[in-house]
């Protein structure tokens, strides 16, 4: 059986570390945010999105039974949704739902 004191201490440590991680940037960058950090804040979201696209498409097979048609259609739908609404969450959710509908109902 798990000791309740151990569980409470574990929760307290996790909460403390989480709070420290969230407040630390405000303490470290009191005088102003360095230009490098600002640059990374602008560049990294696009790099991460690119990595996600590569990761999602790395195992598709053009010679398979569906010839990667659902994947390419879902990528196109995601890009069109993003171009239309400029909402990342909507684009990802819409592209995922479109892909799942294609795979489950069409292909």
C-alpha cells in the first residue's frame, strides 16, 4: 500500500518544480528578454510544425493500396484550412478529422 505522506510529498515536489519552471523566466529575464530568446520564439513554432509534417508523412507508402492519397488530401485540407482561417488549432483538428474520415469511410 502506498504511504499517504509519501504521496503528499511527491505531489508537493511536483507542484513546486512546476511553479519554479513557470516563474523562473520572469526572474531570470527581469531586465528584458534577450534577442536570441525572442528570435527562437518566432522561429521554433514553424520548425516544430515542419518536424511534425515530416514525422507524420515518413511512413507513407506510395506503392501501397491507397497510394498515399488520404495523406496527401489531408495535408492539402490542412493547408487550405490554415490559409482560410489562420487558426493553427482549427487546421490541425480539421486535417486530422478529414484524414480519419477518409481512412475510415472512403479508403
